[in-house]
């Protein structure tokens, strides 16, 4: 079928290239491994990039304040990450267009503009937190933020504006490799292996299920499953020119990244739990810089230096990925204008100009004396909670749109799993959002009530949905060759009362919660 992008294009990855006219047929382990090396990148980078400054701080807080007891939350996130990101990987490979543009074309300009504008605001705030992480990590080495932040801005732009997707991906893989510094950190802090295994399998909370503990658990989930990931991976797959013929390799890329991000996060929690054993408590955490200094004091052996390097690297890769996701989203807002890392600056001034502007403005805000950086960090957490329900719902709806995905639509049981995951994410996100707006609320009770409500909804709704599921269609073309026709040629989405009610609920939630959040942020900023 005709498509927005040619299916016959060169794929140049960090570790290899797939030439034009390649049919995708591979025989033998060596040939398949070399192909995986060429494809690998978008899934791994988006996952490792999600262990950014906010992620490192959250995992350090979990280890310092609650020891090993919250480790069990991380393995549970592996299927969540895989299912969520596999859906957007499929959307990118089959459609050849960005996530924001798909929403605009299938749900209308209103929803497209709302989703893209929201992700741009959230990403801008996240980029500021990445620069906060850079300044804190370099402060550990005695470097002023007035030096470290501008240097980071220049280097990030230089790497991205090199005019080569392959060169950019190689730089990102270098940052991914630096995450291995967590290995010597584990060796010097010497976590108790039996305790790590026990708490990774057996749920529990040191000190009981207090509101602060539950909120930290939600923060761990929120920092690991973020809205920007959906926009980044889909557009990055399009930019790399990955098509359905290579989708299984991209799935391996995503699965590998999911395991790596969870293992890295678990290692950070374990290292901080061991390093602060006997020195931590439920209110011990201050900042990531405090963690680095604490490890240096209590453990020594360069542990503080290792943690500061990990924080710096996490901040850099996070800033690079989130800023690029924002540039992709701006391209979607402009109606799908040319947006590629293979472009030269003179050919894509808007794309690289937006990237540079985001970096510069975020860096300037970080350096403003007296800037409400704590409020910005709080706003990031709350906005993630605000946006995650709507973004995951749109992904699920798009993956059931036969006009868009044809034979690649979700299967019945994938829809069941995805619906359960989306429902859980909605419950956790609403809990985070409400607790941010109303700080005196009992978080444990709120989470219980919402969980029961969601459970009842799933018990009632899933059987109805399964009974009404459309039968799979037969296609004369090889599934691997099927691509989405030009979006302007697609039949409009059929009217559905259930979809209409769902979108109205999403819109009402975004409007009410967004207004309350804006009031709360203004109160905090002016108090």
C-alpha cells in the first residue's frame, strides 16, 4: 500500500547499516545478530534516557529512606514498559509519522494540539530538572553551575546538530555505556545480596504503608513510565527509517532496554540502601548532591564520585532525549514538516532551532538566582500524573484503529493486558495528582478507593469489550509490507458513543486537574 515514507530506505544505526533493497530475510544467528546491531537504538535509548536526573534522585531517595524494601516495585514495571513502548514502536514502524501528528489526524486538531502543547510544556520543565542534575553533579566536583550548564547546552546541541543520525546514535550509546559505572558503585557499597533478592520478590515497605512511602512508590513508577517516552520512540523509529520488516528486531531492542533500565534502577536503590545503612531514615533524603556527599562520607572509596558521574550522565542523556522528543513534537504540531537528525542545519532550521531554543531557555531558567527549582520539580511530577492517563489512552485507541494499523492492530489479549496496565497507570497518576493538589489527603485510602473502583470497572468492562471485539481481517499483502496509506486518504474514525464518552471524560479531567494544578503551582511559587 502507499505510505507516507518509502519502505525502501537505508537504515544506519550506531553499530551497523542495513542497505537499500534489503528484503529482511535472515538465516543464521550471526546474520540476525548483525541486523539487531543495526536496528538497536530507539528502544534502548528511550529506556536508559528515562533513568534521568529525576529517576536517579528518586531511586536514591528510595534506597536512603526505605532501604531495600521498595525494590519489588521495579520488576513489576518490566511488562508495563514493554507493552507500552511496543505499541508506539509498532505505530512508528507501520505509519511512518510521529505520535502527535497521528493524534491530530485521527482525533482532530483540537486533541492533537492539546496533547502536543501539553507534552512540550512538560518536556520543557523536565529539561530544567536535567540541568539541575547537571549543576548538582558538577557542584560535587567544585564546578560552578554558571560553567557546567552552558557547556552542557553547547555540547548537547553540537551532538544533535551533527547532521547524521548514525553519529548522534553513537554518541548516545556512549552515554548508555557510562551507566556501567553503577557496577563499581555496587562493588564499593557492597549491598547484601540475599536482602536484594528477597525485597525484589517480596513486597513490603519499611515502616509501613505511610502516605510518604506510597507517594514515593508512585514516583518510582512515574519516573520510569513517562509520557515523553511515547513521543520519542515513535518519532525516533520514523527518523531511523525502521519499517515493519524490522519490527521484531525493534521489539528486542525495547525488551532489552526495559530490562536494563530496571536493573540499573534496582542497582541504584541497592547501592544507596547499603551505603546509608544505619544512617538513613524515612525523611533523610535532601538532594542528589546530598546523596553523593553522604556516600563519600559513609562509604568512601570514591563512591560519592561514582554517584556524581552517574547523575551527570543520566542528566545529559535525559536532556538529549527529552529535548529531541520536543523537537519531534514541534514538527508534528507544524503538520509533519521535515524533522530528521540526518538533515543539515540549513535544511531544517526550524527543527534544530527549536532544539537549541529549548536547551538555551531551560539552561537560563536553571541559572536564574532564586528560581523556584523545587516548585518546577514538583510540577514535573504532577504533570506526569496529569498527562499519563490521556497519553496511554490515545496509544491504546490508535493501536485498535484498523485504518491506521491494518493487520498490525492489537490482538484481543494484548488489548486485555494493555487495558489493565492503562487502568493501573490512571489510578496511580490520579493519586499522584490529587495528593499534589491536596497535601493533607490520606494517600493510602485514596489509592485503595480508586483501585477498587478501577477493579470493578475492569471486571464489568473487559468481558463486554471481548464480546464486542471485531474479528481479524484477512489481507492479501504480506503483513511485513503493509504500511499505513497517506493519512489524508484514511476513512474517518467511525462514531462511537463509548469513545465519545471516554474522550469527554479525558478532556474534563485534563481541564479540571490542569486548572487546579496551575492554582497550586502559583500558590507555591508566591508563598
